């Protein structure tokens, strides 16, 4: 239905909002990758490291779901992180077929530095936006996410 004062349709505006969300994520990730390039790490690898830190003992399948990648991609990311010395993987004490990943001290340091970089970019992203607007946006996005989750 058209808004009589602006002539805009709901479909056009909702599509525009979705496109802007995607563009924000692409720009954010691009800026993070650019900042991280000297350390030879990607945002995908950092996401894996963050999940390992925040969810000790996470399974490979859970890790893949949390990082929005396939189990095969998660394994490739883990192998790369292990080869670069940012994580170690040891056999689980109960089931020796399961490898438990942990951050190394250099992995912890890398993740801390990356989180500082992310905060700088986030600060720039939200410059001039009032807290109330962010809270309202979070409410709308939570509703949208719930709408999509209901259909899954």
C-alpha cells in the first residue's frame, strides 16, 4: 500500500531496509578484514575463535552452526587456526574421537586486539544515533528474526 504523502510502498521500503542492513554488514566486515590483514587473520577465523573462547568444549557441529558455516568449512577454519598457532586441539577425555579446541595465549591476544578494532568501527557506525533509536531498531530486528525463525 502506498503512503499518500511520500508515494513509497511498504515493499519498497522493507526491501530498502534489508539492502541497507546487508550493505552495513559488508562494509563492516570489509573494514575489519582490512584492519586484520597485517595479522593474517580473517573475520571468519575470529568468529570461530570467539565461539571457542565463549563456549568451551563446543562441538564441531555446534561451532559450524554458531558461525553460520558448513561443518566442512568449520573444520578448514579450525585447521588453519591450529596451523597458525592460535588454537590447540586435544582429544576429549571421555570420547577420544572428539577434539576440543582452546585458544593459545597468542590466540587470546589476537582476539582481544581484534575486539578493540571492532569497537572502533562500531563507534563510527553508530555515531550520532541515539540509544533510544538503537533500542527501537533492536526491537524491530528481533521481531523480524523471530518471524523468519517461525517459518523454519
